[in-house]
């Protein structure tokens, strides 16, 4: 079944909102606390990805330009 991109975006927005409500209820905190928790999780994920890829940076540089 094909759906329009606008409809798909609306569904995604609703799913994200429901996920936020569920997370807030799960940790029994207010929206600001949940937002901070998510930001902290995202930052931690970025840092872990950077640590995992740092040793590979610059090894495949095209010097023939």
C-alpha cells in the first residue's frame, strides 16, 4: 500500500509523540527531565561512535585529487 509522504510524516510525528509520552510515563518524570535524558543519551551515542571511528579517520584519503 502506497501512502503520501505527508501522511507518512504525520504518522511518524504521532509515533514520536507517543514514544515521548511512554518514556515520560516510564520514568515518571516531567517533560523537561525526559528531554534532558534523551539529549544525554544522544550525546553519549555520538561520543561512542566517535571513539569507535577515530582510529580509522584519515586512512583512506584520496591524495591524487
